[in-house]
C-alpha cells in the first residue's frame, strides 16, 4: 500500500514542479533582486534581506545560491519556484532556505489585455490591505469570515530587458493544490468542510469594499453591462487568436456562441439592475475554480487564492458560475490534462461534494441573496463562463502553435476546445433558451 505522504503528493499535484522549460536569465534576475529596495523592505525580517536592495550588493552571492524549477500546471503565465539558501541572521549553524514564486508574461502575447500580470499584482496588494485592515479592526468579531487568503506580493518588474517580459515575485504558500475537483485524498468530512471553505472565501472576496482598498477604478464601469462588455472583449480576443492560430479572421463556433449569449445579456439580473442582483459591482477573481486555490497541508480550509490576472470589478455571479463548471465537464483519467477538472456523472452526494444547486444556495446564504430570484439565470451564467473558458483554451492552442505555452500539459488541454464549445451550446439549448423564454411569457 502506498504511504500516505506519497499518496497525498500524487493526489494534490498542482504544486508539482519540473525542470525549467522556458529558460530564465538567472544572472539578470540576481542583479535585479540584489538592487531592488522594495523587495528588501518586504523581506526585511528574513535573512535574505541582507543580500537585497543595497548599493554595491554583489549579485553573484544570490546567483550562486539560487535554484529554479518551473511549475508543471497552469496554462497562461510561466510560473517558477525560486529557492535560495542563505546564512541565518544569528550565529546558528546551517543555512536558511528562502522560497518565492516568480510569475512572468509569455514572450509572445496575442492581445494587449491578455496576461495582465500588472493587474494581478495590483489586486494582490489591494487584498493584502483588506486583510490588514480587518486585522486591526477590533470591532470585527469574526475577522476570518471576511478575510481573502492570498500570497504576499513582493515586487513587480516592468523592465522587460531583465527577463524578456514583465514579471513579479510573491510568497510561496506550501499546501495542497488539486487538479482533481473530487479532492481525492480527503475524507468525506474534510471534503465537505473544504467546499464550505471554498464558498466562504469566494463570498468574502465579493464583499470587499473596492473603494477602501483603492480599486474604485479597477475594471471598466463596474457591474453595469459587465457581461456585455466581456462578450465584446472576449470576441475581439478570440478573433485575434483565430488569426494567429489558423489565419482565420474568426472562429465560427465561438462567434455563434457569443451572438446567442448577447441576446440574453442585457436582461440578466446584474445587467438590468433588478431581480436577484447584488447591487453594486464586486471584486471578481475571473477564473475561480478548485485548482486556483491552495488548501492547508493537513486541514480542509483554503489558505490562498492564486492566478488573479483576469480579476476585475463586475458581476460576482460569474465567479460562482466558473466554480460550477466542474459539474458540466466530463471526467478525465489524468485531470492535469483537462482545462477544468470535471465531476459530471459522479454521485457527488456520496463524495460529500455539494450539488450544483446546493453550492449556489450556500453562496446566496453567505451573501444574503435571493436564490429563488437567481435560480432561472444560473444556466445563462454557466453558458457565459463556458464560452469564456473556450476562448481561454483557444489561447492555449494558439500558444502551443507558437511554441510559447507555459504548461507542460498545454497540448492536451488545447484539444479540449471542441468539447467545451459543445458544452456551452448544450447549456444554451437546455438551460437557457427554454427557461428564460418561459420566464419572459
């Protein structure tokens, strides 16, 4: 029988690293780190700060102590684990190991709005302020119920001459990242609590006061007409990707989905300003799903949310729908090869996973929203985020063709595009058109 630690490592495989597939200039990186005062201030209490942000610092010390691995999972931005061993601040023997995550843009970008790492870094800084403000608010009885767990952002580099494109460094949060939405190494009790934690942190995110954390100008117009704007932007991105992928000016299948969704978008709750809508715009993650959260190494709770490049201010129900896509996607034997880890066809109740309706109801309870008013629109939001993910996977296929895909499994993920398009069309045919047509009568 496989030892439990080894089994856990295999099951929660989202933090598995490989040899570096897209090379980094470690000499240039060491030079940038050794002269970066912001990085030194962020890490002032760590022994590595002695080698950072100081005039005349010798970058060769960092370079010689640095090793790099690349994360095998994740389709958009190349992501690396930086490991540096430095002497301790005290007279103790031995060395201290510093870990950080480096995220960088691909060298080739199909659309200027894609791979928006500067937005990712900005929202991490804002959420860190949100969490800090909660920590000092003595009036708040349960601050953890409002906290949005994130890795600490360290420093951003806009100078593309350092590593060939923009990048940033952030905290490495050790834990469990699942590419399988069934959370296979958890007991039923833990799995149920884990999903409660996922829904809780999502509700926490959507209650962040965007003005108090400096994100009042984040996004274009907040929640009003959010889905309509997204459809227009995603269609533009898709056309550019189609041109790079196959010299076509557009993908007929994706264009058809966008046109059908556009017929209903002006009437959805948060577009029309009525029904079961949530009022003002919320901070959205933009790609919220199980493989973008880190669970505690042993406890069934979320300790970090990752991959914020698609974040914006808009309609929070899109995040709930994105999480719910797992109910629509078929299972794959190797979940790492799926764009979204599906649980379609599984008996979720036997696994202590909430049903789709239970997930939405629990979210509505956390946000004090009317599930009855929102229920008819669930299919529309699911169709919309499925279309959005189809455009994302189309981008993966385009980067595979260009030879700049960040993930070790990108080629297999790209093959799922026809299936995702088919799922979106099926939702439109079975859950959107019949339900919303009936509600109009």
